[in-house]
C-alpha cells in the first residue's frame, strides 16, 4: 500500500494486536479466486461472456434503455401475477416462492 494508507496495518496492530487486516485477506482471496477461475474453462468463458455483455450494454444508451425497459416489463408482469416477493414474512425468514 502506498500514500496515506502506508503503515495502516502497523498502526492497527499496535492498538489492537488481535485485529485482522481485512484488506489483505480480501485481496488474497480475490487473487485466489481469479487464479481458480482462469483455470476452469467454463467459469472463464462465463466471465468473458459476462464482461462482453456488460461492455456492450454499458457502452450504448440505446442498449441500456432497452434492457431497463425489458426488466421493467418483467417486473410489472411478476407483480401483477403476485410472483414478486416484496418483503419478508415475520414468521418465516427464509421464505422461498416460485414465480410463474
């Protein structure tokens, strides 16, 4: 780490010796996940396809508007058919409901 965050880990550990340095763990986890994902062809192709879709949709206002319109129509249909879960029931927290 550089700049204003330089030495942050040392400062935290001086005040609280049993503290975990979350940023390092999260970064190491990300690196491990990326390494595993690159080795698995199915996962790598999924992320390549998702990246392509995000780039195409994000680059064009027309595509973005079409996607939003389609999602809005699907939400309206799900809401009208009472297939949309809009909140949680107090008695059953992990309630699952199948949609039409």
